[in-house]
């Protein structure tokens, strides 16, 4: 009877809820020297408002936005989790203007297509326009 209780407690500790990783939020800027690195860069050096340095990484959309020269020096809010090798794995990111969050998008006026990575339109190959859309609070 005692043994059975021990097994039940062990099972509860291994439940998915207990293992869930907390999403962390970082606010800061991409270091200027890192922003000028050859593109596409797989990582970036991010300096928080508190002065902490993190090597950040993410998918091609995330890294494309963070290294977009038009957004150099901007304040970012990064949502993510600690990844392998001490890197911060970015899941969501926003630019911050006047304390409001904005989603970075790239829009082709010809095709009416909106995407999240800088570069040419996937359809007509024309240059897309950078547009930051306010995120609903
Ligand atoms: Zn297009």
C-alpha cells in the first residue's frame, strides 16, 4: 500500500504540466556590430535594457526581422525559451514604439501578400514594404 502511494506521487511529478518551460520575455536591442554581420545570420547578440547579453536565435523570419537594417537600433520585445548552448530561442518578437508592441510585416502592394520575412515578394519577386502593425493589447 505504501509502495503504491510512492508510484502515484512520482507519476504526478513527471506530468507535462510540471515539465512545462516558462516563456521568458527580453526587452532590449540587437548589438550594433552584430546587426552589420553578413546576412543571413543564424544568431544575434541581444543586449537587454538591464545590460544583460544574450545570444538569440530563431527561425528565418525571426532572424530576418532582427537583422533588418531598417530596424537597426530599435527596441525589441522577445518572447522565448532558453535553448541549447545557452542561446535564447525566440518564439515571438515585437518592436516597441511609445510603449506599444508592433508586429513586423512585409507587404507586397502588387499581389496584396503579407509575409514576416524581409526580401522579395514570393509571387511577383518585387521588393516588399516594411510595415509595423500595432498589436492589440
Ligand atoms: Zn508581389
